[in-house]
C-alpha cells in the first residue's frame, strides 16, 4: 500500500521538489507535503466516514485545500525584529 501511495503521489512530490528549487514553494519534505495536500484535497478521513461528496462539495474542498496549502507553503520573508 505504501508503494502504491508513493507512485500515486510521485508527480506531486516531483512538482513540490522543483517548485522548492526555484523558490515558488517552501516545503522541507516534498513527500510529506504531497501526503498532506492529498489528505486535504480528498476530504481526509471524512471522505471515508461520510456519504460521498457531491461534485460541488468536492470542488469547494479542493479550492479550500489549495488555498490553505499554497498560502501556507509560500515562501515568506523573515519577520522584522522589533526593538
């Protein structure tokens, strides 16, 4: 199962690694980042415990996951030191 998950996430891992190299994203561990994003985008545990989401609900979940993940993984300038 773990190997299947890695194969499924491989394109995303590759993207996160390349995006990190050019400074688009700040993700220390591309594999962990891919797993977290996949969890967010799929609805996580709720997807297994509840009735299937409608296409509209899936679209809202995916947009929300993108917003949270990409904003959180965006490179930031260090906060200025206050005196």
